[in-house]
C-alpha cells in the first residue's frame, strides 16, 4: 500500500479532457457494437430470403444470427456501463489528486476476447450457411 501524499498535486484541465476523450472512445466502441449487432441480427432475415428460391416461404433457420446480434448489442450496453463507471472513478481520483489512478485493462481484454469469439462464431455460421446453400 502506497502512503498518501500530504500535498496532492491537483489534476490539470488536460487530464480531465484526456479522461473525457477516453470515455468518448469507449462510447463510440459501444455504439459500433450495438449497430453491428443490429446488422447481424437482421442479416439472418437476408440469408433466409436468399435461401428461398421463390422469395415466398423462407428456408430453415438456426436463428444464430439473431443470438449473435443480441449478444453484440448486450455487449455494447455493458461496455457503456463499465466505461461510464471507470470514467467516474477516474474523475473522482483526479479531483482528489490521487497519484494512483485507477487503471484496469480488464475491459479491453474482455472486449478482445468477445470480438474473437463473435468473429469465429459468425465465420462458422456463414461457412455453414454457404455449405447448406450449395447442397440444397
């Protein structure tokens, strides 16, 4: 445990602006997740229309694109919540003049893992769809 500084150095305006830029970057990321999730969820409808030769009754669907889309949208919401909470902790620490600012890479690591799993899942889904399209 670090001893507390009796004379904490006040944070500068640039520190607060840097924290705000970081928050806005996370918000953009979460919006991209939510938008991409919507596209993925609707992509299943498009694939079913492609599968249907007459454009009438859609073919069988696993519904995987809907679940991938919902997962991406939920991830975007979670990213917004966690980044907002981190921003509030950071601003409080800056106002107190803490020398040990809260810094965690857990959100970024979780994001990388989630994107990897989602990318592999979507690729497998499209590969499966392509095989079933050419077989049927």
